[in-house]
C-alpha cells in the first residue's frame, strides 16, 4: 500500500491537470465574463450585475424558456421513469425473449441527439402532414414531440438500471409475500419499490439532468419554432451568445444561471430521494 501511495500523484497528476485546464479554468473565466460586456476575452468591460438584470428584464424569451424547460422536465421525469419502471417489471418476469426486448428498448439510447431529432422531425411531420400542419404549427405540438422523443431515447437506459435494482429484490421476501397472500400492488409498493430506491434516485437524477440540459434534440426537432415558443434554456443561451451582437455577456450570465438552477435541482432531488432511501 505504501509503495502504491508513493506513485499515486504520478497517475493522478495528468488527469487533475487536464481537468483544471479544460474545466475549472474555463468555468471560472466564464463566471468572470458574466459580469462584463465583451465580444472577445481581451476587450471585456465590467458591468457588474447588468447582464443578469438584462437577462430577466429585457429578454422575455429567457423567462419563457425557463418555464417551458421546467414544465418539459417535470413531465418527462414522470413519464420516463413510470414507463421504464413498468417495462423493467415486465422484463424481470419469467417470459420468453426478455433479453431481446431489453436490447431493443436500449438501442435508441445509442443514437446521437441531432440524428434522433431529425428522425423524429420527419416522423412527426409525416403524420401531421395528413392534417395540413407540421410540428412548428403550435407550441403544444413541439412540446409533446420533445416529450415523445425524450421518452423514446431514455426509457431503455433507465429500464436497464431498474432491472438491475429489481434483480436485487430477495426471492425470500417475494415468496413470503406470496405465502401471506399479499396483493400484487402491496408487494410492489411495500417490497419492490423500497428496495429499488437507489435505482430510483439514479434514474430521477439522470432524467432531470438530461431533460433540463437538452440542446441538440431541441435544435433538430423544432429549433424553437414557432416564434421561439418551444425554445429550451440551452438553445436560448446558444442563440443569445451567437445570434445577438453585443449580447455575449448576457449569454454568459444566462449560462451561469443555468448552471446554478441545474445544480440546485440536482441537489434537492438527490437529498429528497436519498432521504427516502434512509427511511426505507
């Protein structure tokens, strides 16, 4: 152990150096730039909280994107986890072809977000074309299109995590519940769900992070249309930074706000579900 500890810094140093140079330093520089007005890093001028005030008072699209993203995240978290957990329950039973179906449901997670967005854009528009409209005709079409895309992509991945959790449920508990004549719902809510709470914690965290930070699927599916009403936070920040001259500082301020919101939500979610684990 002492010999390996001696070489520990040698193996850690390259990773730590890369992490510092390519994550910590740009992150801290980004926070600093959010308090300036700039077009390049060398001509930054201090404006204090001006960019943050401007983001909320002079940019109604940012506030709308925040509300749209929050609603989308809430709906997607519920649908993704309910569907994936239901599939996991079915595919942990003694039925034929479970391995095949697990693979089929997991495959969409391997497709890139941009490609996935364009594929679903073609599919949804192909259906809506029969009614003389497309996905950008109404905000609701874009919203539910994003929800559908997200479920199709994430359900299989979350299902695998739930399957791993359900396979850890002791057979003795299930046999005892069966002997006692416990209804299926009682077994589900009082035996299976309490034991798979760690899986629920992981899946809700991953769903929260993936949906709230969604960018490429949003860009490919609707690009914010109609009139930026389906624009999510990540896309709004991108459009602000690269699409508005002189708004780079505001875009950077939005990015900092975005990070703080995601970090706060993730912390609250982990604390809440972690507390449930402790109670169980």
